[in-house]
């Protein structure tokens, strides 16, 4: 009998919102970058956003809220396809 896999419940609710954030880190080529980008989805444990610099799974980046200047170090846990808005990345 095949194994049945069930989706785990989410740890927190997702909020689909476009918020500006400043992202700093190092690209795949090891060059430092800083860019303003926008979120797609956020939750209590991370989010999904577009960036124009190529990143890899596991990369460490810093997100800054430009309104409060609060910073949070994040790890890239998902790298999606590119679009006209940039590459989709998931962070926690």
C-alpha cells in the first residue's frame, strides 16, 4: 500500500501583502548588495519576496524595515523562478 503524506498544519497564518523592505547580503558571485524590494507573503516565521540579485538556498541576508529601521537576519529557504519583478525567495 502506498504511503499517504499529509500536509503539516502551518505554524502561523499567511498574510498576502506588499511591503517595502531593504535587503542586504552577498550574491552568488560573492558581491555585496543592497536593494529595496517588496514582500509577496509574510507570516510570523518568514516570508516570500522578490529580489533582483541571484541567491542560493541557505544564504544569509538581512531584511530591514525602512519605516522603523529594524533589522532581522534571515536564511533563504526557498529559491523560485525569475519573473519581471525578480527572483522569488522564501526566508525564515
